[in-house]
């Protein structure tokens, strides 16, 4: 991958309309559609949580360039959250109920990882040092952003969405994922900046990935089950009762067949790269390729003209 282009991160005030977007916005591929649509439910609260944590971390950032990157990251993530929240209206218009899944997402970010409830317990707050809890959550974001970065590059390389997908929904995801490639180093660099030693940084990021990867898999598959379980097609509704290992096998099969979703093996290989002491997200994407997409994205172009 190419070295990133050093530039100031900026928020693009994009807007999307999904009034004409069908439920299965990936043609003839309801499985991939429901897997990806689960992102609309996971990200709004998650990315607002990113912003809250990073605003708390800013006073501890002593490097001017990193501070500017973190501030740009916050602005971009806030826009991501708003646009995926608006996309939830598309799910509502198609008669899907997602309150149960949203309750699980809210528990994760507001309770389990909340400011006042370390690991979901208000009783731990007096014994868990405030900065330790802050830095640990910065590390959680770094692990999550590893996946958003590699998935962003996957989306930049993807050709099936444009061929088979609704243009507005495709642009939403590719705009978002292009910005994930654009800012892919920020979370990792911030976590490293706040850790006291390189050994502590390495051990911590491995321990946190051991927690984040299973949670990531659970929420992706649970979101898909929640939405697919309400599909008009009774065959698709059977996914609601499918266990996670079977869903991961299906993710692998459909990904290989259609290229509309990344395969499970793709996610495993990306996680394995994180283990290396020489790992850095700079090598996980092509910034110029992402900027090239943002230069031709209909929504990003429209935003630039306002």
C-alpha cells in the first residue's frame, strides 16, 4: 500500500436520500444486504462514543500534528454517526424493527464502556483510575478502527457494489469507508502516544483485540440476524435462528461467490496482521485511492459545492 498523503482531515457535510432505495439494495443478495445494513444500527451510538472518548483524551495529547488529526477524526466521526442515523429511517420505511438490537448497542457503549461504569459496573468507578479507563477505551477504539480501516480498503477495491447496488446506499458506504482509510492511523497513533512504554502498548493492544474481535463478530452477526429475521421472504427469515458459526460460514460462502461482503477469512487475516510487533495501519490502506473516491463521490462533491 502507498504511504498516506499528509493533509488536514476535514469533515464533509454530505447528505443522502434513500426514498427510492429497495430493502435489498444489493440486487439478488439479501444476505449481504442485511449484514451490511446492520452497520446502520451499530455505528451511530458507537461513533458518538468515539467522539466523547477522544474529546476527553485531547488534553493529554502533546503532539500538535496528532492533536490536529484527532480533532479532524472527531469531526469526521460525528458526520458518520448522523448519516447512519438517518439511514435507519430507510430501515423503518421497509417495516423493520431494530429496537432490541439498539438496546444491545446502547448497553455496550453507554454501560459496559461508559464514563461512569467501567466494564458495566458503577461500583468499579472508585477503584479504576480515571486516566487508565480513558486510555483503555482509546485502545478499544484503536482495535475497532483496525477493522474499519481494512474494510475501508476492501470497499475501495470492491467493484461489485457499483455493478449490483443502489447508487445512494453504495455512495454512503463508500464515502464513509474512504474516510476510514483516510484517517486509519489516528486511533493507533493516539493509543501509542498515551501509553507509557512500547511493551505496555504492544501487550495492551493484543489484549484489547482479544476482546474486540469477538465483540465485533457478535454484533455484526447479531445485526444481520435481527434484520434478516424480519425479511418478507420466509427463507431469508430462517437466518434469525442460525447460530454464529453457521453465519460465519455463510459469510465466507457468499463473500467468495458475490464479492458483496468481505469473507470471514479476510477478517481473520486482518486480525492476524495486528499481532506483529511491526504492525502499523499505515500499511493497511491507500490514502490516495480513498481521496480519489472522495473526489468523485456524488455526495462528497455536492457537499464541497455548498
